C-alpha cells in the first residue's frame, strides 16, 4: 500500500539540510518520493508500506541530525 506523510522537522536551515534529509531517505528501499522544505520545516514522503515503515523514516531523519515535532 502507498502512504504519504507530512512530517514537521526541526533544524533544517538551508538547501544543504534538505539534501541531507533527502539523501538519507532515498537510501531506504520503498521510498517513492521526497519533498523537503527548510522554509516550512517539513518533509513530505511517499512510501510503500510493504517495504518500509513510518518508524524507519523517522529514524533516518533523526540519524541525519534533525528532530521531529509530534
């Protein structure tokens, strides 16, 4: 099943931050699309729930050095 989530991400300040988050997420099997916006502090991710999970996505963002708002 395909799912889309919009995550509020703290700490993204520039295009480089967007690239870091996007690169980390692209390395996960099952990620279909990513739109990271430092201006809005948001990452929109479309993914295949049979290949990955929201928890894996959140962990990857944290590993990239950013925090998520609840």
